[in-house]
C-alpha cells in the first residue's frame, strides 16, 4: 500500500498539474490574442495550403489543438470561414500539436524546468490579479506555462518510481498483438485525460525513465492520436452542424492516420533508426517526438491534395438544415465577443430575410397566421436574444457597443413585426378594392427592395438603405392619403361606415408593418457596417505599428429621427 501511494500520488498529481497548465496556457493565450486571433485565421485561410499553415502555426502558439479547433468551430458557425478552408486548419492543428512533444522531449525532460518555471507561476498569478485588463490574460498564460512543467516534473518522478518497482520488460513487445494492446492503452488514456497532448507527454516521460521501450512508446503515441477522436466526438454532441462537421473531419483524419501508422509501423521504426545512426538524432524522447510528427505528416500528405473533395464528403455526411436560422450562433464564440457579435449580425440577417419572405407571401394571400414559419422566426428571435445576452461586454470599442445596441433595436422591431404578422387585418374580400390593391402593391415593392438589399449582406450597398427609407416614407404618405379618402367617402355617405373602418384598419396594419420592415432593415445594415468599422480600426491600429495605412471604409448609416 505504501508503494502504491508513493508511486501513484506524484504520478496522478503530475498528470493533473500538466492538464491544468495546458488549460491555463491555452485559455490565457486565446484571451490575450482576442480579435487578433480571428483576423489571423481569416487572413491566412484563403487556400487549403494557407489554412493548413495557419492551423499548424496557431496550434504551436497556443499549445492546444483543442483551442484551435474550438475557435475554428465558432468561426465556421459564424460564417466567417468556409468549411472547406476549416478542414485545412484541422489538418494543420493535428500537425501543430506535435510541437508540444518536441518541447517536452527537448527541454522538459533534460532541464529541471519545474524549478526554473516556479517564478513564472508567481509572476503570472500576480499579473492576473493586479495587471491591466488585457495583460491579465497573459498572466494566466504564464502561470499555466509554469504549472505545465511542474506537472511534467511530478510525472517524471512518478514514472521513475514505477520503473524501479515494476519490470516492464516482461510485457509483450514486437508482435502485432503487443502493439495493439499498447495502442489500446493509449486510446483509453487519452479518452480518460481528454487530452492527447497529456497522453503523449506521459509516453515521452515513460520512455525517458525506461518504464517502456521505444516500440511500446510508439504504439502508445499512435493510440493517443486515435483516442483524441473520442474527445472530438464527445465535444460535438449537442453542438451546431459546424461543430459536428469539424469534429467529423478531425475524427476521420486521425482514424485514417492512426491506421496508416499501425500498418507502416515497421517502416517508421526503421526510418527512425536511420535518422539516429546517420543524422545523429538523439535516441529516446526526441526520436519519439520525431516519430509522432512523422506519421501525422504522412497523414497530412495523404489528405491535403484532396482536401476540397474531403470537405464535400463531410458535408454530404452531415447535411445542413436550411431552416436553421440560428446556425451561426455557437457557444464557442462567446470567448471572442467581436466574433460573437458578427454571428448575431448574420443570424439577424437570415431572420429578417425569412420574415420578409413570410410577409411577402401573406401580402400575396398565399400564407396566413397559421404558417409554421411564424413559429420558427419567433423561436429564433428568442434564441438570438439569449445568445446576445451571454456575450461578455468587456473590452469593447465604441463601434462594438454601437453594434450591440443596433442589434437590440433590430430584435425589438423583429418581435413587433412578428406580432403584427400574427394578426393580419387585410380580409380577402377587400384585396380587390382599388385603394387596398394599390397599398398592397406599394408594400410588396418596398418589401422586395428590402429583400434584395439584405440578400447582399454582409457587404450592403449604402445607397440601398437610403432608397429603402424613401420607399417607406412614400408608402406611409400613400396609406395616409388612402385613409383620408376612405373617411371622406364615409362622411359623404358613399361607403358604409363598417366597411370604411375595416379598410382603414387594414391600411393602418400595412403602415405599421412597413415601418417595422424599414427599421429592422436599417438596424441590421447599421450593425453590419459598424462591425466593418470596428475591424478597420483594429487593422489601422495593427498597421500603425508596422507603418502601413489601412484602406478607407464606408461609414455606418446614422440613426434617423
């Protein structure tokens, strides 16, 4: 019992500290990067090769393929990055995560970093508590970096004690069955730890302390690569279609790469031996890190040339529901408020277009208050409102605050428009009346103009907003004149009072509905324009540091009185 405690306590504590350090490091770096992370991904994902490179580089920086993948899922959900490019980032993240193995093998196991990084934990904690707002995230990252190596030192101590008390040389080795048993252990360990990086670090530590031999460690690492697919599958449960597609792309790639590594394991081991004998590659953990990078790179070379076809295959496997108005809203975006607000813009645009389509059908008399789209848009408004309320307001620019306010106004007018559509006041018997017929025609013209403009989002024509306002004013004047004419006819006794009141109620309904169409369109356009302005200011700030001038941007429409 005493031996079990002596061995297990340092080992379990080291695993926990390593995982905690990874989480803190990833969270801190992601928060510190902020919108820069979004702009970097969007700027360097234009082609599959660029997407692959950005995924690998970003994962090397934040030291977590999970952080890269979660950020990516949010951007795909928000419509900022096409899924085809996202697949390239996924492949890059899989290769980039092997960089942690090189850091552990090259530094963590050779130098007592656990001692030298202790001051980082203290300094990072103080910076987190006392530093300026953005630098607090850097303090969290520094504390996480130090905790990671403290955990690695504890794991190393636990593995050393394990090797002293148990003879692992008696375990089966060399045969396919033996490799499969160790591989299965790597899969289970990664599933339990929910981190392939931690499982690989344990394999490196076990090899360094002599707990396992190189072939066993190699199978262990392959198992870790396969086991991370379980983590991805669990993370995608209940997620958006973008989360499920991204997880599926990661799962299929890692499973295929793991299978290739198992089949080619003798060849990989032979090649590592050649590198050791002819190029002086250090045996042990460094060779294992090279092996890890090598078989992931082989998988990348097999998938990267066919990345567009692979993306289409995943999309066919998981088709998108066209009626999902809130597909852009993903909880993973909440950590980057600027991106979350852009997702709300896109959801509001889709909602407005669906509302206008429904209203157009009602004006034509082919839809009524029992149309299922009314219930759909009403639920979507509630979902968007709840998502907007969860977006953290910290650190927002004036443009972001104005963007959020415009979105709230847009939601308000969407709710009011839905309420009007739930109680239409144009009876079928009155549609052919000359006054009502002309009012309906003018309403449909304005509505079609609103639909045409919003269909070009997010790049809207500024002139479209002004033209829509003029059409709204013209419609209001037309309806006012029509009501006055009907009341005059009633006063002269030319038309029954009951009929006039019914017709004027219908015209008033058209007036209010048209007003909400105009205001909803205006605020959606304003929010989209403010988002572009905010991005422009961020780019100008970054360009100023490099001595570059950013291009001009169209200003947001000002709120009418």
